[in-house]
C-alpha cells in the first residue's frame, strides 16, 4: 500500500511538473514571438535549434550509466564510482567547451556577428545543461522523481520570471533573453548538484575500475537513438535556415517550438516509465508492449486537441505568425509517432538491450529524413513540404521500429491492428478539419476521437481501469 502511494505520488509530481513545463513553454513560445522583432526572434531560434543538440556532448555517458545502474535505488549506488563519473563528466564538458570555442573562433570570420553571438551562448550552455541532466537522470532512475520535479517547478518559475522582467523593462533583445536563459540553466544545474552532493564531492574510485569507456560505448548509440526525433526536426530547420529566407525560418522554427513543447512532456514521461518497466517480469513484455502502445495512442490522439488552442491564439493574438499554421498542423501529426517511439519502443530497446538494432534502425530513419527533405526541396521549393517530409519520416520510422518488436515479442496481428486503425482514423479526421474554424474543429475532433478510441480500445481501457483499481 505504501509503495502504491509512493508510485502514485511519483506519477503525479512528474506529470504535474511537466504539464506546467508545457504551459510555460507555450507561454514563452507566444510571448517572445509577440514582443521580439522577426530578426531578433530568428537569432533566438538559431540558439534554440542548436542547443537542442547539447546532449550529444556527453557522448552517451549519461545513457550508459542509465543502462548499467537503472535498476538500483539511491542506497545501492556505488558512491565512489559515481564520484569519479561526476569528475569525468565535468572534465569532459570542459574539453567540449574548449574545442567548440576554437571552432567558433576559426569559423566566426565567415559568419554574421549575431550568429556568432548565438553560437557562443550555445557553447556556454552545453555544460550547464549536460551536467544538470547527468544528476537529474540519477534522480530519475533511482525513482526520486519528487525532488527532481522540484527543480522542474523551479525552472518554470524562473522562466516565467524571465518573461516578466523582459516585459516589465522592455528588454526586447535576443541577447538579453539568452543571458537570462543562461542564468536559469546555471541555477538549475547548481541545485541538482546539491541534491546529489554525496556523489559530487569526496574521494572517488580509480577511473580504470569504473568501466568509463564501456559506458560511453554502450550509451553513445542509445543517446544517438534518443535524439533521432530532434535530428529529424533539426534537419528540417537547418534546411529552412539555409535554403529559405530568414522570415521563412522564423515561421518554421516557431512551428517547431510549439511541437517541441509537446515532445518535452513525452520525453520526461519516458524517464518515468523505464525504472518500472525494467523491473517487470519478462513473460509480461509482449502484453505490456501492446497495452502501453494502445493507451499511449489514446493519450496522443487527445493531446492533438492542443493544436486548436494554438491556432486560435495565433489567429486572435499573433497574426504575424499566421503563415506558420499549416506547418504546425502538419507537424502535430508527428506527435502520435514520436510518443510511441520514445515512450514504448525506446524503453523496450533499453530493457531488451537491443542497442545494435536500435542504432541500425535509427540510422535508417535519419537517412530517410534527409532524402525526403532533399526531395521535398527539389520538387516543391516550399517549406510547407519540408514539414510534410518530416511527418513521413516519423511514419516510416515508427512502422519499421514497431515491426522489430512485433517479431521480437511474437505479437499477433490482432495485437496491433486496432492501434493502426485508430491512428489512421484519427489523423484522417484531424487533417480533414484543417479549414474548419478552431473552436468548432476542437469539438468535432474531440467527439470523433472519443468514438474512435472506444471502438478500437474498449477492452484495453477496461484493463487499465482494473489495474488502477488494483484488481
């Protein structure tokens, strides 16, 4: 009973703190574009585009630790070994900053000054984000979700305070925005270090006894796999940034910022799932894969209702970004597939230790994304079709990935047919309502989604209700 209450508290804290993250991200996503000029917003989005890749620069160390120690509670952690990981992480980030600074100094002569400034802030923030994530991931796999959620709440409060200061003092300059973001990142990093102070300071184990390099080796490709979604959207944004006008880039990156908010919740909930899934009996893997996939499709289908709220806000309050609405609508279609890939497939790749298959599958996904973007540009020369290419990339990525587990877990046709029917029917309704007034479309889509999900998943919904009630 006590464990059940703790699990419920963990779920509540993670979900509530990250729902707040979504709301704050959406708030920032609408306030900053409203207040900044198109020019300033474009440079701010250059920073946001490349800082999304900060996680590459821990080179899989965090993922390797997650894989090796993900089934341990905090009392079971080898403290001296983790202190060595802390020192190694700090040194690694210092080397990254030095190396990237040299590259920026050399390449800065060929870039405009504002882009150099944006890239400089990227370099400064990479260690702040990665070190924060290093300790935050330890909080998560040891199931200390509550204290980790406190930091998420604080980060949201700091972001809100940042916006209020910007509005209050009229600081409508992208450089000031980036300075304030850097301060927020530093404070959050310092707090998670204090939460894990027992592994921050003190004597550590010799590096040779920690398995440091094997952790990098095992974690690198998993890290790469988890960034595939960002890579796919990043490829799109890089294409638009370099092949279209700065105004087009501002419109496309605004659309991506909206979708990224939804992805944030998906990513964090994924970290909630793994520590419990890794403890599940192996003979239940196939059953849980199907049940998790079906229920997540239901959640993702209803999460797409957020599009109509976004569309309404743009039409009524942010009219200079009206050209981004078709792109946002198309990219919203990726939410279902991203949710399934990250929350279900990604966690099952970890649990089953199918890292090689995961890597091969995701390299294929990157190649498909790149080729579809090239084709979209050469054929249509319109950034809306770049978004279409992104959606098609996610569809292909999910279908190929899902087939791996259907074969691996020996799931019958009946175990996945309803899921595919639900996705197809829901997306058909969603895109059929594209020219409908947003409030009316909201209720029409909601009604259709209720009917579709009940028809496809009525048995699964009863099962979940029974599990919640403890039956």
